[in-house]
C-alpha cells in the first residue's frame, strides 16, 4: 500500500529522526592538530608520511557513529 508523500490537511507529518551527533569531524580535527604539532616539535615524521592516520580516524569515527545509531534504534 502506498503512503502519500505529503500529509492530508489536518494531519501532521511523522516526526523527523533526531540529528545524530557526529564524532568523525572532531576526531579528524584533533588528529590533524596532533600530527601537525608533532611535526613542529619533532615528535613525528613528516605530515605527508602520516596522512593515512587520518583515514584510520575517519573509519573509527564512522564505526563509532554506526554503533551509537544502532543502539538508539534499539538493536
């Protein structure tokens, strides 16, 4: 059975899903800052040698977000 895309007059639309608080952006910024600081202080190799770390952080952030979203759905 097809449901109409727009509610009929007098009906309200179903509530929108709450916006998920993302963790990927903050993790990327923190990691980028630590890598650049480490480069300046001599802790690490060149930033260009360590850029894959950002990809790993993005992946971890996506996994954490997916787990949190699944828990919110009751899974």
